[in-house]
C-alpha cells in the first residue's frame, strides 16, 4: 500500500461528506450495559476499554439487532443511512475464530478428504499481498475454503473456514500457521467479503499481532472502509490503533459513575485511551544506552531534535551496571543484537558513547548508533562549556566568572564526575548543562554531522518498514 494512499484514506475518515451507513446506536435495558448511546464516525470507530467493561457485549447486541436476532431484554435503536439496498452486518470475534479454526482442524475426521470433496477456493494473490503488507512477508498466495461443521452446538454457524498460505513455494494451513497469520487471515476474509455499504463489527482484530502489524492492519481496514463505504466498529485494547486514527474516531467505554451501566465518550488524545485501557503506552523503539549520564544527553538531544519523542521512544540503561566483557558498550551491543535478532514486538537500537565510534567491532552494525563526539558523554558536555564559557554563561544565566572558576575546579577530577562537580560549583542542575551541550552539539562544526547521523539512525529504526521518509534536519 502506498503511503500517499494510506494518508489520503485517514484524511477521508474525517471528511464530513464521506458517506457511511451506521451513524448512532442506542441500547436500553441491557443487563450489563444499561442504557447507553454511541455516536459513530465516518468509516471506522474504535471502542477502547479494560477487559470486562462491555465492548464485546456492545458488539454482540448490535450484531443481533442488525441481523434480526435475539437481543434479550435489551432494546436497540440505530440511526442508519442506507447507501445500499440492504445494510448487511458481519461480526468477527478474532480470538474466538482463531481457536475455533484450530479446534476444527484437530477434531474434524478425514479432513483432507472433506476438503477434496468441497468447492476448491481460488488462490487469492490480492489477499496474499495485503497479508504480506501486514506481516512484512512476501506470500505467494492465500485461500480460505468454506467447510461444513460436523457439530454446530454453540458455534452459531454451520460452516467454518480452512485458511491456507503459500510462502516461498511451501503451502501450509492452520496447523503450521502462526496465530498472527491466522488472525490476520480471518480479518482480511471479512474485509474482502464485506458488501458495499455494510456494517463490519471487529472484536479485537489486533489479537496475536505485533505493534507494527497492528498499525498496518488498521491501514488495510481503513482502506476497505473508505473504498466500500463501510461502517467498521472495532472493540480494541490496541494503543497502536488509537494513536494512528483521527481523534474523532476514538471512543472509550467505561463503567458509569452509578455502576449500573457503561458510559461511552469521545476522546481527544490517545493518552486518554491508554488510561481507559489501563496500560502505560509502550514505545515503538527502545534505545539502549550505557549509563544514566548517556541517557541524560540522549534525552536532551531528542528533546531538541525530536520534541514528540516521548510518545515513540523509550530509553533504557543497559551498560556498565549490567556488566560485559567489553565494558558498558559491550553490554549495550550484546543486548541490542540479541533483542534485534528476536521479534519482541518493539524495535531496538543501541546508542553507544562517542568513544566507541572508532572501535571496528561496533562499526556498520544496523542495531548500533553513537552519541556525538569521540569521547565519553561527560567529556563531550565539558567540552561544550569550555568551547565558549561566555555563551554557556548567557544560556545558563550565571556569571561568566562562575563558569571559568567551575572549569578550574574540575581539573584533576575523575572525568565521569566532572559535570556534577561543575554544576555544584556554578549552581545549576546537571540537566541544564546537558541541555546546553545538546544545543551546542547541533551547531558545532565538529559534532553537527554526528547529531545528524544519530537522528537519521533513530528515524530509520522508528519508521523501519513503513516506507516513510527518514530525512531529518538538525537544529
């Protein structure tokens, strides 16, 4: 999927004149939900909330009403703008369907004969391409074969689907598929078969997918919603989806203050959704550094170069105190390589001190970057102050004589203790002097290129596989 098309689809979601069928839902008298009204947005609306709050109950009740089924004691009213002859509804509980498929495969006698006797599905290269986009694999083909159930008790349907993928010439089914592949295949089948102007209810479609795959799955969902004029209602725990959607598409579902039902509210920021879900936001990229001072300097550089970094990046000290055969940089390098070699759902970049830049064993590693300079960060910060005491004094709002005196005091002090000693002598916080150094590094002829390289490496890691530009400006 082209980035320009993806961006255009998200912009369309916020368009007031984009047609979509389902505008509002009111459920009254539900044993768990009570009385609640939800206003739905163009294309996609995501409901976020903790486990057990009622997201699944909301989708099930709405699905039963739209399909003419039993809603129990609850009454349901919907505001529908029909843009097709009939508004059809498809309800997909991703987790349940994954385990049901695996269960059917394991307990269906003579499965191969049953498949051979049933209609053979065509090899679907378009679904394979979309699955490859989501999971970052080049599948040859994909298929979904509809089979009759031997036992329909509790299933609610008389058929189930056998999914099959071909990757690099090897064909395999649900027994060999990862749960992520199976979950994505289930959602893609629902999207591909959804009729124009219909309603698609997706219960936790992000199940078993990595953060990157969740974002890409949402890109595909949004594309189908826009192209087919669908109303897609998603129950989700995914902060990745919440952060990718326009704020207008976000809803939280929480117990109301009386405890007799639920309340559904619009949200303005993804952080509010994270709070409603009951999680701390997980960063997209972990930056591993050697120690606390390296962490301070990296934070200061990011704050200046990439102000929104707190939503995307996490910084973890993984150096000296954790030990390694080659010092702090060795521990960082080992951890960065190990985590990069294994899919943990978060991308990882080790950021070594500048004095490791000249070590051949650390050069040209895709999982490593370097802080600016050719020395330890403590020395780089002291160099920034010493390069222009008058400029440092102005920025830090202290007398120049105090800076000069502080620089004399640190002579002979262990290099790692010099910044703290200077700050005590001058009367400023360590964070202030580090912040000044970050500003100086970006304009220093000897260090600006290092800052540029670091930011490009972080951006490349952050947007790895997204097809987005990694050009950055140092300022």
